[in-house]
């Protein structure tokens, strides 16, 4: 039986290739709803992921808000500051601040405190956003299937 390190070395490029395809599909889909602005898309995804961090920490909460129509309430989401967002993305603060400003203008995010930014729940329930979630779901299943067909050990990951 091969060690985890051996598997990683022999499968790394295959996983990276499939992961790159998945990431590119996601970015194209998100950017389509944001004037094909990829910087704006990265910032929006990062805000969304930061807001939804409690779901990754609590399996029961994750299950409660797993459905297409189940949007996590604002009081359970975790706001993120522009400074923390810029740091997490390794982007200049001013670039990040401008992107956040544009996302606020477009109604995708809002300030909830002096330093906290949240995604707007009403935007998350729009038909276009639901289609994006459905596409993400299909793309994720596709990725998992490709990994399995490629012999990638998902259990040992």
C-alpha cells in the first residue's frame, strides 16, 4: 500500500488540472453576473465564504442551510472587514476597498458595522443566483466524479 505522500506526488498534477478546470468554471460563472469583472468576483466570493464560515464549523448549521432556498440569516453570518478581506486575498487594500464599494453599489453586499461587510440575503435568493448555485452543485459533482474516475483517493484526503 502506498503512503499518503506517494499518492500525493503521483496524483498532484491530475488533481491540480481538475481543480483548475473547476475553479475557472466557477470564476466564469460568477463573473458573468458581475460585468465579467474577475477582481470583483474574487472579492465577492471571498466575502461570501467569510460570511458563511460558521457553516464549516458547525455540521448541524451546515445541514440546516444546505438547501437551495435556505439562506443563512444575517445574524448567523460572520461579517468581514475590508482590511481582513484584503489580507486574506493578498490584494492591495485600496483595490479591495474599491471592489467592495462597487459591490455595495450593485446591491451584492452591505456594510453592517463600521468595519463589517455582509452579502445581501435578497441578492442570494434571486433566480440568477439560484442558477449559479445549481451550476456550482453540478460542477462540484462533475469534479468529484472526475477525481474518482482518475483513481484519486477521496477518503484519504
